[in-house]
C-alpha cells in the first residue's frame, strides 16, 4: 500500500492539459540532482525518469462534480518535488 509520501493528490482549477504542460516544464527544469526527463505521456498522464531510473508519474482526471481537475503524483524518491509542484497548481488558499 502506498504511503502518503509516495502517492499525493490535489484538486486544482486548472485543466488537465495545463497541469501536464506545467509538470513537464517543472520537472525537467529542476537542479541536476532532482532533474527528470519525460519518459512517456498519453491522455491524462506523464511519466518521468530521474536519478537512478527513478520513476515519477503525474496523472489527471476530472474532479468529482466536474469542478476542476484531480491530480495524482506518485514517486518514491521525488516526493518532495511532487509536493512542491502541487503548490504551483493549488487553488489559492488551499495549502
């Protein structure tokens, strides 16, 4: 079972496409120790690879009730970077 550190979720007012676009920019521009490269992408997700082949996944789905986008981030090594990314897409006043 994933821990709260390895699986994180947030709901944002951004569209899923905008979230994935921002994720690709955010994770590819980190300092060298925590940088990643886009490995795979498809409708609703982007997969990145980083240090030692570590995988980082960002997935998007419509939020319940159609109000925004539910974003899930999962990684073992990059949990702090996922949390930081979430602060950039969080609705104002929610974090």
